[in-house]
């Protein structure tokens, strides 16, 4: 089995005639915004996994599926996005469900995206996103402390966003935003090997004793808690008990920052090795053979 890494949570995994793409998103460095997995690597892809619908995980999934004709595996909230583009080889996987797909066995794992706050131009623009269940879908606009617009729909919704402009002089509050839609992790069995990829998530006790051969785990949530930080990721490694760990989603470009989600991967690797578990720190385009 050959595993190649392309930053964020983007991987290509090849085993025999099977070629898997995980989270074919968009490079979010402001001056690039192209496919994280180069299009020159798309030939022969047989399966596409999407852990959720955020741009750095999903933006090239539709184009890749159209070009390759690959089987697509995703959470229920993303299925319609593929079907609406006449992409019909789509398999919905729910948490706790196991399905067989063209030589693979895939199990859905619980994943809960952490909150995300982005500030630009020293606070001139600020955006915050959180997961939040509600029985109403509300949109409200404020000018200072004065509410100048409100719209409410009585429909179940989740995810809440806040946008502030001019240091909060103008504020938009909106439910039902497209944040972390379809979040799910995957346990993928290929032949005699199993891979667990958790996408962007905070720690979940439901992962106990998964015991995969390879665990791909986010560790960059120390500054912005959109994923696990290194402490939580180490706790996850303890409860999951993999044979090998590949840390992901840290020290990546995001808009004007070349090193978003910073963390100390060397210390993380050292702590994983103390558990008697192998750990690979992978750079962009790097390949390992399992």
C-alpha cells in the first residue's frame, strides 16, 4: 500500500488497482486557491472520500468525481450536492453503519467539527462558525446595538455563523450556514489493512478500540479549536490504539497566513512513540509504503 500526503487532510492511497482520494479540497492560501491534490494525480482514482463540506476538504470533489467516474463516499448532507451534478455513484455512510463498496469496506465514525473564528485586517473583518442545533432558522443584522433586519423560518437547522465588519459596527447573525456540513469520519478496510481518517473533529470517546493499521488524525487545534489539539489527539491515540499515526491539518496555509493551525509535531511524534506506536510526519507530496 502506498500513501501520499498533500497537506490539510488530503491523501492518495493506492493498493493494487484501488486508488483512493481523501478530502480533495482547495488550497486556501490566498494567492493559489487551486486543487490540493494536483490534477496531474487524478488519473486512475477509483474512490473519493469527503469527510465534510468545508472548502479545504471538499471544493474539488465534484470536479474530480466527474472527471474520474470514481465511487463517492460521504455523509448524508453532501449526497445531494453530487446528485445535483449528475454524479450518481454516491454512497451515503452514517455513523455506525458499515457498507461494502467495490472492494472496500467502509464504516462511518462520529466526527464533530470544532468552532472556527477568523479575523482579518486586525479585526476589520471577523467570522465565527459553530455547530448549533435549533428549531428555527434566523437571520439578523445589527448596526451597532440596533437590530435593523430579522427573518425567521420555523424549520430545524444547525450551524450558526457571525460576521462582524468595521470592528463590530455591522454584524450579521445567521443560522443554517454551510459550515462542517456532512461531518463524518471513516474506517476504511482495503485488503488486510485498515485506515481511520477522522476529518476535522474534536475528541470523541466513541472511537475506543478501533485499532486500525493507520490513523490519520488532526492535531492543529491549539490556537483555533476547530480540531483536536496535540493533547486531545494524544488522548485519541490512546483510546483508538492504532499501529501507526499520521498527524494532519496543522501548519497549513490559510488566506494570508502561511502557517495556520500551528503545532509542535515533533513533540507529538515523540509522545506517540512513547506509547510504542509508529508515527510518520509527512510533508507535501511525500510518500510512504506500508
